[in-house]
């Protein structure tokens, strides 16, 4: 029995504001680590004023297509983008997707109330439990709106604020309080035929958890969800592929036989066990 082929479906180059390495460095890192494929999914924040966002993504897509030629037959490379706050301007979101023709669009929420309200920069130090509780409910409501909108392929890091609360601010948050919110998100994803991802970036922090948790992946399967991708959410080339192997165990335990890697907005299904 061979190890399943590994595809990393969530990575960022320096064409993302918080990325650090080139598309070519990410691809070489994937090759060096024995991966079969990689999607470069640079950020596009749909509520940030036009201009730089579009240009960065154009340059990213052009570099990825160049890399596809350079790494031909050695590494499967997908042109991707991570669409933040897609429903904030549906026409603008549709226009950039139509222009760039990506293989995969990740749907995510990074801002709660506009571009100046970034979750990553929210200071949770000393805030009340009631504040955190309302923040989490507001976040999940925004994620649900992304799924309702639907112009994406993979719902990304569903429980993302939990990672920051735990790893940066040492705030204990019991996700069991938000099971109804998460259940509705997973149910709508399954109904709409959308994929979710197992995001492994939390394993690199004090969080030490997948996003979403293993029980949520299992629940997605129970609700009829069919496609799950794996993503390191690497912003440095040395993080490409990290955590993907243990994520395969989560998928198996949840009842999945395959996981997905998107090409031309459709999932290619990779068996978890290749004989």
C-alpha cells in the first residue's frame, strides 16, 4: 500500500500582502517535499478599494501560469485565489473571477465590518466573554452569507478566529457554543455542492487544531458533503505541505474515501488509499 498523493490547495506567494516567497519558490518547495500538486491561492479582498487587489492577482495568475510551464510533468499546479468577503460586491467578485479564470476559488471571511476591521488585527486582550461570544456569532453569520452567495469552490478555514483567540490572546473559547452556527454552514455547503477544506495552519501555532475540527469534517460527511480539500495556508515556502498527512487520517475517520484538488473549477478526486 502506497502513501496517497498529496496536494496542497491553499498557499500564498508574495503577491499576497502577508506572503513572503515567490510562486516559483512555493512550487519548488512542494516538489522538494514530495507533493504531487499545489494551488497558489493569493488573497483578493473584495471589500478593499479597487486597484492594487486586482493588479496583485493578475500578476499572481501570470506567474502561476509561467510556473505551470516550468514545472510541467513534475508538479500539478492550479491557478487559485482566496476571495475574501465575496458578497460585499458581487459584480466586482464575478468580474475578477471571469478575467483570471482560476482553477479554484476559496471563499473566506477576513473582515467583519469592512476593510478596516480585519480579524487578524482585532485586539481581544481584556475583552469580555460576551464580546467574544458576539464576535464569534457575527463571524459565523458572515461565513454563512459567503455560502449563500456561492461564487466560490472551497469554503476556507471555517473556524479561523478560534486560532487567533487561542494562540495569540490565550482566550479559551469552546466551539461547542457555536455548533448550531457551524451546523448551518456545513449543511448549506453540502446542499450547494460546495467543498470545505481542512486547514492545517493551526498546527503551527499554540492552537494545535485543524480548522474546522475533526468532528466538523465528520459532520460534513454525515450531511452529504462530498468534497474536502487539504490546505497548509502556507505564507512561507517552508510551510508548504505541512500537516497534510495527519489531515488524511481525519478524512478517513470521518468516512471519506477521497479528497479533492480543483482544476478548471471542478474537483479531481484523489483516493485516500492507493494500492
